[in-house]
């Protein structure tokens, strides 16, 4: 699962058409795929609620957030 660099899931949704900003959570395996569906977990900034999302990417850009 990738770590999304967005404060909220809504902020991720507002980034449709833009590249995904993320950090890898695995040391040995690259989880990012420029096209397809990836799992993204929200950062725990400021002790807020955590969130998860399935993000559909096409050519490295966000096309759908579930």
C-alpha cells in the first residue's frame, strides 16, 4: 500500500488529472504502477482520522478515486 501525501481523501479526489503524490511503504517491492489500480493510505497528520482509497491511474495521472 502506498502512503498518499494528501491531508484528506477529499484532497486526493480534487487531484483528478494530476500525478499521484506518494511514498513507497515497501523497501524491496515497488508498489506503484503508472497505469492500473493502486491502494493508497492517508498520512496520520495531526492525529486526524486515517483513510484508505483505491486510486485508478492512467499514464501516471489520477483518473478515479474510490
